[in-house]
């Protein structure tokens, strides 16, 4: 299979729904009719869903460029790998015009999440508005490949929070990064983050991530996006998107600033998921990454690299 064929395969959606996560006593990013009226002001921050079909169900978050009449419109869809670029885009409303009013979600009016189609190259960015509904953010795509860009938004007047996604291409020779095997400890910048718990298809399960440094628990985590930790999960294959926050909040009188950060998440399909935990300590945000398998189904294997000379550009038919 050549590079273009394989990259095209990544973009094929799986016929399953990547469900929301739930905090204690409340659902986050629910799938189905409940998503119509779900509040996102509580402990979670979940990808919305797909297009409306009679108001009874939604596709997995992030798989669509347009949802409920709102469309993610990048000014350019090809970026040079390794080059810092001013990436600009708009979110156009049902009237076709750029939206200028958004409800803040965890302290930001708009979140931009970027990941390569092989689940490497994760970035969590916060663009600024340049005027007239145009958003801008400096970004560097580290290497050639096809990347998925996600926006978490709730436009003024929208019934619910939305997650829109679009592909951006970085041309060149593709060297696909294999999905790392599951590990219980991730290391980043001298920190160790230990994961306990797992994902069970169709059931809400607890995930606790504990941060330590130099063998000592970190008990003074700093708030980041109005929480002590921020979790994104992407499913291997279609990059179905889940975006949640932990139970509790800084200053609520009961949530401790580490070392443990607890999430409740549901993965209704078997398969492999990549988890990205953002946490802030000593004034800097760091990201710990984990691979988690849900269920007993065989997980697709990613080859380590493609043949030299092939690029990652998807073919159109």
C-alpha cells in the first residue's frame, strides 16, 4: 500500500461513537439526544458531535468540518513542515459569515488542538482574534504528514458546544511514527506521570494521573484552563476526539493541587486511544502522553515508515 492510500485510510471514519466523559454525577460531552441540552459549564469539556439528524444523535466529535451550520474555514490547508507559520482561519456561521461572538470555555473563547494522523505531533494552542472573526496563531508542523486541526467552540446562539475538524497538509517524505505501546508511566522534562485505571468500551471508568518529580509527589500544581489538568483523547484510525477536564476545580475547597488528577471517561468502542495530559508546574505547561487500549479487539498496526520518495498528499477521486 502506498503512502497516499494509507493516509486516505486514516481519514475513513469508523462506525462507532466516541462517547463523552463524565465527572461525578454529571455527563460530559454526551452523545445522542442528551447532547442537545447538555451543559458544558461544569467539570468537563467534551467534543460535541456531528451533524444534526432529527436531533437524536451526533457523529463523533472532530470528524466533521461543518456542524449545526457552523464551518471551520482555514485560510490555507498546506503548510511547510519545520517552518513557523501564521495560521489563520474563521468559523463561519449558518449565514456564511465569520462568527465573532463565542462563549468562553474554560477561560478561552476558542481552543485549537493539532495532531498528526499517526497521533504524533500533538499541540494545544489558543489563537487570538485578528478582527472580523479571523483567528490567528503561530504554528510549526514538525515534519511532513497529514494533520488534523480541531476547534472547541460554543458560538453565541449555538445550542451546544461544538468540535469542528479539518485536515492540513505538510508536504514531503513521510516517515510515520508508530503508535507507542501502552505504558503506565510517561516522562516529560524531568517529570513522571503515572497512569492508573483504563478504558472499558461502553462503561464510564476512572483514570487517575499522578505527577511526580525527582521521585517526590508534586503537590503544588498550578491551575491551567481553570483546572489542575487538561485531557484530550484521540482514537486511532479516525481520530475521533474527546476533550475533558478532571473532577473538581481549583479553589473549590476540596480539590487538591496534585499529585493525582482524576478523570472519568467512556470509550464505547474497542481499540487504541492516545491520551494527552496537559499540566502546569513552575509556570510552564507540559504534556504527558499515553497509549491506552480499550477492549479485547485487535488494534491496527501502524508501520514504522513508508518508502522514501513518497509524499503524504491524499489523492482525490
